[in-house]
């Protein structure tokens, strides 16, 4: 019949079980009736033929006897040949007698063995498809014992197809163990379907062979679907369990509690898992040293634990265990392996350090320190050089003044008692110390509850007397004295004493250090005598003490030093002083300036200060006013009508105690934008020239005049015989504010003197310029009198940096009104322009002066004339408004 294919292994297993049950029942048949087995023609010895149901026939049977000696029947109904049997006929039968001795009952079961000779049947040529019966061909489960002893080839089972009823069937197999590696371990008889194994099999190498059986006709057609035929290898206990390590190493703390886990041992077994062959049991075979037994092992997990808290490293520090593992759940016939386990007991601080003596005595000389006076040994049973062994010493009592210190010698573990501060025999002739000792590591809890954790000992230190010198205690002594005390006054000095007599008798004093040499010291009494006037203000810092170092010497020459700190009390002996000497005020940008004063006396004799103008002339009082700003400063203001010059302003300042002083301030009221633009006067204010310097200046002036005289003579000679129109025709309009030397300049042609750069005579000189700023307005002025063009610039509208620094000049006699200046310059300027507008042949030319219509003021494009371009290129008015950092550049430009 057709066999359905199941992909799930569970489904295939269930199907196989059901078919096997049907197959068994088909062979057993009904109870106490005939049972028929279909067998091959040759029966091998001790190979099961089939199984009959004995209980269904006679459930209480206690005797089983087959009638044929060639066969034997077991208690479960299995029928085996006792030897190899060859069936010559198609059928052979025998009976099985069942008897119950208690019930006196007997029954028989007839067993028939049928054998049919194979007759070659061919499939009809008209049959295109093989017809299969509804029953599947025999899916008999099969297994094989591992490491079977044979004989080989070993018969496993017979595979039969239902198609044998109609056709001649030939059998074959494939899969691992047949036609795949390992090759030829299994084969099947082509005609009978008997399956054989050719050699022993190791389950640990191959646990199952998945073979596939095929049934085909003589002409190659498949009579049935391929039949999966798994051959399972039944496990045999042929592998010893093995520990994962030959030697295990574990550590356990000393004094561990009951049940403390030490470690875990583990073993493996290659046999089939989840069977008795791999069910392992652990145990301890031997412990060294054997007594007492301190360890146990869990039989299933292999966890080693402690079974006693009596584990002392100082008695036994290492244990050796022989571990055993056995399969078959530890039964006596199971296989056994062993391993070694080394357990090291770790040290715990369960032993306190102890002093070898309860009391110790030592001695030390007074006034000695940083010396070792005693070594104190201790004993400790714990591991050497561990924190449980290292001692920690402490001074419990007797060291309240910090005279002693105790440390531990890391090599010997002894306590080193040292003196760190000098002892005084007169104060303490004997000191008793209580010393305690414990370990660096804390004690374990069980030991700490049973024994004291700190051992104690008493140490008596005897202080030896020593001949000492005087003592300067305290090292600093203080005394107060008023400033400016009278010379010769006496004050208390530094007092030292003899520690033996507790007084100062017999001591001599000597001054070691006196920074200002203000005092002297009396040798016997130590009193200080003022030798110079004390001035608190010259001390640095002023509020600090004035320290005098004094040495005290006894009769044996031993000495000590101390410091006498003198607090000099302040008196109001200094008047406040104004800080400034010279002040620059830029007019009109600065309307005032602030002055401040300081007083070197104490604040009680200092501010607030009172500022006043001293008794001065009415002119100074008219121009200057002084107003208080704060406790230490006042504001000096001037009237707007004040002239630009240097003033001497006397200012009186008075402190709160009435001490006052007057200072003459030099105030430079300067026409500037920044005070740094008027540095020459401040720099030259205090300069005094020597006679050689004055002589050199006079010689230089004489040389300069001789050169100028030579130049003037040359110019006059060159101009003799020339008339005014010819000279005038040779002139060009020049920039009026240039300071560079050029051709002679003509100011008028009718009755007025012609001026040059280096010549001056009475006449009238007028020029136009940018004007001088006064009150925010610009005016155009005309200069007159004995003034050159340059002098007019200095005093008037061309007020440059150099003119501002050079000094003050009276310009009242050089000024005229605008109408007078206009009536003078207008006709002469027209004549000048007319002449300049002609060429050499006195023919009008348009190359010099061009006429432009008035376009208004403030054009952003500026003028396009040639004269305007020259004015813009050479104009230097911008130098008057430069910032201080550009002054050096401005000076260079103006001098050039």
C-alpha cells in the first residue's frame, strides 16, 4: 500500500510505532490458537522469529515448553531458533505447552512457520502503473549494540514489500554506512531483504545510521516508495568519566564558617547523555592531612564546602584532596576516575600582636630631640610581612604635649620610640607612657569577640639633667612707645631667664639687629635707650612692628635670642601734602582739574582734608576757584575769560587735627585738545642751563645771523633795477598757510613795504587763513605793525602746533576789522589776478586763472581748479586736531 511521507520526525516516529504494533499482533494471532510466522528459508540461531502472547492464553503460566527442540520460547513469548534451521518445506509447525502448577492447568499454542519459494513474476507489459496494496511494506525499527562482538556479518532485520505477492522484488539500500562514508558497513540481500552489519560500531563516533531501503521489480520499476531505515547504535558504558583538570587549586579563608564554598570540580562522560552511563557521582576518597575532616563534596554538583569552622592556618596551611567521580549513578559497577584538589588556607587576622614584656624603661637627656630612645619587639603568629602581621603602635597616654612619636620598623616589626620635642628636666623628670599595638588589618569578627584586639605595655622615660643656657620665652615680646619720643628716654627691653634659677640674675644682653639704629641696650638690665628720634612714617611697611633682635648670655657663655617688637604710636607730625606739582588744563575743552593730597600719619590724624586758596593776589582769586570733591581731593576751576598762560596758584590743605601746609601749583592753561600737547613747558620748568650751554647757544645764534645776513645781501643785489610790475608779474598765488620757504612775498604795491621770509619793516601785511577758533566762531583777521608773515601766523589765525608750544605773544596791535582788510585787499587782489592771467607777451591767457560761477557752500565734491587742488594737497590745518598718539608725526610734518 502507499506510505504517506511525514516531514516531522515526531509524526514519523508515531507512525512507525503503530505499524510495529499491528505487525506484532498479526504474528501473534489469537490466544491459544494457531500462530503463523512468515520466515525465510534459513533461520539463524538465536535470532528472534516472532513473539506470541502467552498471558492471553494462560496468564498464570509458570511453565513454558516448546515441542520442537530446535526452538526455545522466553517468558515474554519471544521465539528463537536454538540452532541454524533450514526449512525444506513450505511449512513447519510446533506447539508451545503452557502449564500452571498451582491451578493444575495446561494449554497449548500451535506455531506455524511458512516459507514460500520465490517465483519470478514479471509485470505485464500493459500495466503502466504498479498497483500497490493498502498495507505498507515492513517499516521495522532497528538498533544495534555498540561494540558488538558479532559474529559478522551480523544480521539486523529483514525488509519486505507487499508487492512480493504479485511481482519479483529486489532490495537495495543507500546512505551513510552503505554507499557513503563510512562505506560498506551495512548491506542488504538483494533477494531476501535481509539487512547485515559488517563490523563493530562505536556510538561515540556514529550514534545513528540513516539508511534508505528501496524495493524494485526486475525491470527497474519501484514497487514501493523508498523506506527510511534508521539504524540506532545502542550505547554501551565503554567510556570513563574524566575530570576537566588533573589538579584543582582552591583557596579558603582561615576560620571560615560551616558551609563556606571552597570550589567546584567537574567531570565529563562521552557516553550517551541522560542515561545511566553518564549519570555521575562525586566523592572524596582521601584528605591529607586526614584529621580532622574539614571538607565535603556534593555528589551531584561537585561543589566542595567546609564542614567545620576549625580551620587554623597556623596549624595547617594546605590540604590535599583525592576526588573521585563514578558513572552509573555511583553504583559499584560504574567506571571511576580520580583527580587531585589542593586547598590553600588563606591567612586571616586571628592572632593579635603581643608585647614580650609588660613594662619597659629608658632614659633621655633634656633638650635633645629627633633621637630614638627605645625599640619595643612584638610577636604575631600570622603570616609574616602581611597586613595581618604588621604591627601598628599607638601612644595611648602620657604624650599630651607631643614630646614622643612611635613608628614601626618595616623589617623587624618593632616599635621605634623617638623624642621629637625637647624635654625639660626642671618641668618633667620622668614621663610614663602607655603604648598599644594592633595590626594594620582589622581582626576577623569571631576573634574580635573572643579576645582583646589591642595589647598594652607601660614605658617609663627618665629625663636626665643637663646644664642649660638662658631661655628666651616667649620668643617675641612687645613694647609700645610714642613717635618722636625724646632722645635718651628709656623703655623696657627683652627679658630672658635662667631655667635653673627661674630669674634673670647674672644675664647680659646684647643688641644683634636694629634696622634704623634707633635704640641702644644696657648690658646688665636690658633696658632700651632711645638714641635717635623715632619716625613712624619712614618704616616700611608703616603699620608693621619695629623688630629689634636681642641676645641674652649667661655666665658660662651660653646664649639665646629673642625679638622685641616695638609698636611705635603715631603722632600728628606730618601735614598733608598735595601730590601734583605741575598741571596742564586744555582750554576750552577742560573746565577744571582735580588735585589730591596724602598724609603719611595714621588715619586718625589724616583726612578729611580742607582745601583753600592761600592769601594771593586778587587776580588769582578772580580767575581760580577751589571746591571740595571728597575727603582727599578738591576741584580747581578757572574763569572762561582767563588768558592762556602759566599760573602759580597757592593751595593750602589742612588735616582733621589742624595740621596744614601750602603748596604753589604751576598751572598751565593751554590752548590744546589734550594735555600731552603742551609738554615743553612742563619739561623745561625745572631746567637750569649751565654757563657752557649758554655760551654754545650764543655762538650758534651768531653763526645763524651771519648766514642770514649773507642771504639777504644776495637777494637785494639780485633785485636792483627791477620795477614793481615786472616783479609782480613773476609772482604766482601761493598757499598762504604753507610753512615751507619759497619766493619773496609781496603784500602791496602802492606805498607799502614788501615783506620777505627773513625780513621785517614797518608796513601793513594782510592775509587770509582758516581763522582762529574763538567761542565756536571763525573770524578773519588782518595783521599790522612790526610783524612778519610768520609772526602773524603765530599770533593769529595760523595757530599751529609749534606756535602753541612756543609761548605767548601779544597780538592786539596786529588786528584790524574785516572791512578795513577787505578795502585794502580787494583792488590789489584784482590787479594781481589780472597780471597773473597774462603770458610773457602780456597777452591774456586762460591757463592761469579761470573764472567760475558761484555754486554755493559745502559742496561734497570740492573745487576742480588747479589752485584748489594745490590747496588740498598742501593744507596742514588738519594737524591742529590730531590725537596725542599722532603728535610725533605732526611735529615732523610741521618742521618740514
